[in-house]
C-alpha cells in the first residue's frame, strides 16, 4: 500500500537539534490537548519549519518571542538536517508566495534559500485574493499527493495579504512487518464514558517495548528508519497525568530504555483529518507581537516594517492500516500589511485512548504526533 503525509555571534558551527523540535512538539501537544479532547494529528516538524521561515524575517522582540517558542536563542549558522529530508519516505516542499510587484529584501530571500529548498512564487492578492488562495491550495495539494486540498479557506486570504510562507510534508512508508488482514476484526475500544466497536488489527512479533508505573509503549518499525510509537497510559484516568508529564526527555528515555520483546499487539485502524488555526495556541505559547499591528517587527523582510502575521494555519491527515502509514501535512503563515530482550510474551492492547508519535530513528526527530480517542 502506498502512503502519504500535510514555523549573535557564534564561534562554533551550530544547527538545530531534533530535541529543539521535540521541545516545541510537546509544548504544542500540551496546548492542543487542553482545548481538544478529541482525536487529532499535527506535524511538529512542518509547523516548526514554517515558523522558522517567519522568524528569519523578524526583528527585535518579535524575533525573540518566536525563537523562544522554537526553543532556540539565536538563528543558527548551519541549516538543520530536517529542513531538507534525507528519507525517501518523506518528501518536503517549501514555498514563498509574494504579492506581485511587492518588494522584499534580497537578504531575506537569501536566508530562506540558505536554510530551505524553496520556491518563490507570485500571486495577486490585492486584486484576486480568492484566485490566489486556490493557486496556493493547488500547490499544496500537488505537494501532498492531493491529501491536503483546502488548507486555506476563503477568509484566510484578503486583499491585504502580502506574503504566505508554506511548508508541505508528504510521507509514504510501509511497516517492516505488516499486520495480517485476516486477523483484523471489530473489537471494543474503551472510552471514559462508554465503549465503541472499531476495526482492530493484530500482530504477534518481536517489538520495541517499554513500560513503567504510568504507561507502556510500543514502537513499530517503518521503512527508512521511521518509527510509529504508541504510548498507552495504564488506565484512561492516567491519560491526563501522562499528557502533563510527557516531554522530549521522557520520550527519549522511553526510546532509549525500550527493548525487544515478544508482543501480542492490537491497535485500531486510524483515519484522521485535522485542520486548525494555530494563532491562539501560539499566542498562549508566547508568540504575541507577531500578530499585533504596531508591535509586529518584520524589518528583515522589508525596511518599511509594515507586516503582521494574520494567522498560522495547519492541516494534517493520517491513515494507518495493515500495510503501513499514510500521512500528509501543510502549514501556512499568512502575513498581511498592517492597517497601520526477555522471552516472556508481552500483551499490548491499544483499546483505549492513546498518544502516537512518528519519529526518525536516526535522530529522534518528531514528524507527526497526536492522540487517538476513538
């Protein structure tokens, strides 16, 4: 089955480590789960990339706030490996959409080119905002194998839009050990307030397993060094505790302490499509000035310093079945002009709400994460 996946002076060479993205990922997860108990999926690496593109154009307090949320204290002098994926299973695309005849600094475009492989494209937002929106959506759809087709809604682009920064991510990967379709059956999935039936897959194999007093996890190997990790609290009432305490250090500990065991594993098939405006969430996380006329500083994009972020939009899809994982994501930063090994077999039944993470075994970079609540 084919699968898919939709932001100082330095003396030593520095880049952005995957742990920085991990810090951002778990901070964002905590922000999302506070306001949303339903199933969701996001791509931390996509959002991080889009915000970093915006940060390259920011100055003073605006830049400082974005850097803090990205868990870095300065712009590094080396591109991060994950800005251009080396995995054949993950394709990444970046684009910068500019208002026709709208001039921005060459130094900003050079900075984008230094860190990213990106296209610079033109659109006529001021006269044809809807046509421009459809044009960007078409580019995103093409970059995500048509999984993310309508990230930008009619009101997201206006005549005042001058710049849209886009990151798109496409993932295609099979399980190293596929589930047997003949063993998939309708099974109980236990919610806090009842039980539902879900098509549930089953596999017996040696798997990467971890458990402590609060949770247990299983990591399923995908092609090209990717891992799909399921984190299952020991009870539904433990979910809030696990979500509150799970961070990149804990996640790294889980992966480092995991061992191969014979496991009797079952998990529902998953099909998610999640869209969200991240503006309010980013404000809660500490990015304030970038959204405020009169305070936003994007002087590294234009000397006139007349730009403000109107929204940061994100959409991710995830489809998981017996053969592998299909996922896609896209993030758009819309910028407008201001108005002014043991033998014993383990049992792992993911038959209640759980957290899932798709990461790269080479560097633990988190590409996708979310929660499945049934």
